[in-house]
C-alpha cells in the first residue's frame, strides 16, 4: 500500500508538470514523463530489472523505423509537396478546411499522428497569414483531424499499435482497415461540418487569393515558380531521397499486410516492428549521404516519452493500480453491447486523466484479464482503439498530439487555442465521433 501511495503521488507530480509545468516552466511533456520514471526508480516503486522488462521494444522499434522513413520524406520535401498539392486544390475557404481536415487525417493514418502534428504547424502558419484567419482555427482542426484519421489503422497512433500487439488479433492491419475505414471517413467529414459551423465567423472573414483558383498559377502561393511542375521541383530538396523514401514507405505498408497473411498461413511470423525496422534499414543503406541527417532529425523525444511511460504505467499497476481499476465496471466478454458501452465510457473519461496512450497500456491488462483475447473479441478491441483515440478530441490532455501542437505553435510565437475553447468544440466533436464508431462497431 505504501508503494502505491508513492506511485500515485509521483503520477500526480507528472500530471502537474504536464498541465502546469509545460506552460509556466517550459517543461516538455517527454521530460515530465521521464522525471516520473526516474522517481519511480529512485523511490523503489519498481526495480530496475522490472522497469527494463516493462519497456515494449516492439513499440519503440516500430516508432524508430517509421520515424526514420517519415523523417526522410520530410527532409526530402516530399511530405510538404503532398500536403501542398492537397491544399492547393481548394477553391474557397470552406473547401480548404475540408481538404485540410481530410488530408491531415488520412496522412496520419499511415504516417503516425504525432509526425503529422509537427508537419502541419508550418503549413498552418503560412496559410493563416495568407487567408487572414486565426491560427487557432486551423490548429484545432489539425488536432481533431489527426486524432480521427489515425483511428483507421494500427500504425496511425501508438495506442492502436499497443492494441495490435497485445490483443492477439491475427490480422491487425486488415482488421483495423476493414472495421474502421468507413466510420473514420464519416467522422472526418462530420468533424469538418462541426468545425465549419462553429468557426463560421472566422471562415467568413478569410479570403483565398486568386492564385489558389487559377490553374495556371497553382501552388504559386507556396513557391515562386509560376507553374505546378516547376513549383514541385522547387519544393523537392532531394530527389533521390524523395524517391527512395516514398517507395520504401509503400513497400513497408504492403509488408504489414503481407506479413499478416504469411502468419495466417503459418509460413512466417514477422511483427510490425520488424518490418518497420527493415524498411528503415533499407532506407539507410540506399541513402548513405543522407544517413546522418535523417538520424539527427528523428524526434527522439517521442521515443523517450514512451520508454518513460512504460515504466511509469508498469510501476503504477504493479504497486496496486489494479485495485483501483477493480472499482471500475469491467466489460463483459459475453455481452457485446454491455462491453462496448463500458469500454467507450471508461476510455473517454480515463484518457482525460492518464492521456490515451498510458490509459491503453493499463487497460490492455484489464481487457486480457477479463477474457478478451484474439479474434473472438475483435469488436471490443476496435471499440477500445476508436474510443481511446477519439478521447483526444475532448480535452487537450486526452492525447499527447494535442500537447505537441500547442508546444510547437507557442515555440513559434503563434497564439494557440485555450483549454476552454478546445473543450467547447471538442465536446461536440467527441460525441458525434463516438456515436458513429459505437453504432458501426456494435451493430454493423
């Protein structure tokens, strides 16, 4: 019991640092979590051996592999080109918002939402100045878009990856796509509609320049050349890196799907992390000149955050956290409606306290101990994935990607959204999103 009290106190410190320390003392979220992990070790809430064993190397390896590929895409200019090609198809402000939400959402499904959060900030800064709209409008749109879009695949966000690894689902990539693609696309459009109505005054004052609408001048708002081909060439900074990283990304995603069917046919059992690391390895092999630049620019703070998070959540659970979870209604594996209702409510509420990734790391244990394992309970695992991810749209504390957006925006002296502003519109978005996912997963 004493260890548990210490663990709760340390977690409280971490929570305080994330909420208050981030703004007042400029303490990054990964530093707050790392402080928590160190305190858990110092006060012997968890032993060094147990701490090391708690680190999920599959998740860390997967993130490093994908971050390597995405960093290469970014450094080559390919990500910027893709994003700008999407945005320059907009004919007016409303269609710009639609393309932005849909585009960022779909990109996050395959390139990890935290990465797209970082990519979106520079675009928002430029676009907001160009069309005369508050940056907060697009920052909130980015936060919602990447949260919703990342729900669609097991590689869209870390909590989905944890579920794919721990749930025992035989074909996680195919399962996520099959069950969550349609409701995710519907929710992206619903989110756009809510944003359009809520920010109608801001959108009514914004104006897209004629260069957006003139096909001959497409993309001149982002580059000096006067034609699309020249503009594309100016954005691509490294053609060889752009080509190799794009091909490797497509092959890696194909590898995720192929590996599942090889496993199903008992030919080979290759994990998602192995494929991601293999893709990164080939990338480094083919781009020797750019290898150091790619490695240097990987966002290691996210990796540190997850290593520390595994230690903190493991210490919290092993010291007595399971007792607290026992007071929360447990989902019934034999009743789909009951279990999905419990999973939805608990996911949304507890994610606001723990943030969705630490919550899923703990709730995976609850699900497995309750008898949810493998393909027999796909619906419940999909409910956990969607509800915990959508929980990030209720408050800024629900997802790490929200904090990343705020931190990066403020570091560039851009006025971000407030907690209250986010909650006001986030409540509407979350209710609409969870309703769609619940109906599709439970009844269709």
